[in-house]
């Protein structure tokens, strides 16, 4: 690999050099896996020349057995290594929930291999020898992707925690609002008054720290699909009971059921 001078690299990657001044938990970390000792040494020196910390491993097994800090960063993987390949390592890490972006660097790549790697989420697939600048650009893009992914993950985690503080009825109202339902439509479906719907909606907005209905909708859309799907429609008998309770409060018969008019229920006299 061609090695750029430190000055040239620093000039083109000034933001990366500033990583040295960040707290350790926020400093990018590059994980290198390659069975060639000289390649590992060259990569470490290259990354350190622009202020990036690198941990190097001689095999996928070494990395899998290591206690890795969860800092923003990426992996630089060789493809063909004794035992587990770089592609297999990418899949194993994903199965463990480690979704660090991957940059493949290999001297034995082909088109099917490239397609497989990119479909699995690789940021880039580079062949040796590679210009230092090209590799640094790929690693920088991978680190930026990981920082964005971690920020998104923190936001989702926070929204799930806030959503857990809502009552079942507040969650149902929030879902209906997010689906574009009007207050009177929600009230009819749930067998409650419009005033009560507004109360639940207000409580949901306060608990979800949403300053507007639009923010409440965005909060709902941020929730993972599994969380949203857990919210099943209320049983019909519960809705019917709520409607009967509302009718009693209005001085109407409590036994009016769905599909029946006031006349059919013996209330309201001659409706002809």
C-alpha cells in the first residue's frame, strides 16, 4: 500500500485528527482483522498517523474472543484468512448484534464476493494494493455511518422508554392519532367522549415530550415495528362496556349495543 505523508493525510482529514481531543468513549476505534503481520502493522501506522486508534487481530477468532469496547468506529476485514473468512465474520458479528460498519480489504476479491459483502451492509470493498487516501476515505465514511447509527439507536431507546410510561388507553389514542384519525373518530371507536380523547392525547404528548401533534406522530414512527405491533386493538366487549358506561352518564340506556338504534332499544319514543 502506498503511504501518504502524515502532513498530507492530516490536511485532507482534519476532522479525524481532532478525534484525539474527544473523551475516550466517543473517540473512533478501527478494528483490523488480517492474517498478514506486515499489513496489520502498515494499517495501524496509517490510522494512527491521522489520529485514529486501531486494534489489530490476526484472525476472526481473536476478534470474537476479545472484549471489545463499544465506541464509534468500523471494521477493516481481509476476506480470505485461515479458518473463518471475512464474510463469515461479518455475518457472525451481525448475529451477535454488533453492527459496526465494515470495509473489506482483500487481494483475492471477485464480483460475487463483492455483491455478497455489499448486500450484507459493507461500506466498501477494496482490493490490495490500495491507495491510502482511498482507504482513509472509506474508513471515514464508515465511522460517520456508525456515529449516525448509534445516535439513532439512542433516540429509539429513549422513545421506547417514554412509551412504556403511557397507559394502555394513551398508547391506543397515540396510535390512532398517528394513523390520522380525528378525535371524534377515535372517540367513537373507543366508546369514549371527545373530551376524554383530548385528555389522553394531551397526557401522551406530555409523557412522550412532544410539543405538537406532529412531534407525537414522529415519536410513534420512531418506535420499532415490534413495539408498535404489540399494541393490539381492544376487545369489542371492552369497547361496548365503555360505550354503555358513557350512555349511562348521558342518561341513556346502558344496554344499547352496536348495530342497534335508540328506537330498537326502547328509548326515544316514535322515531318515524
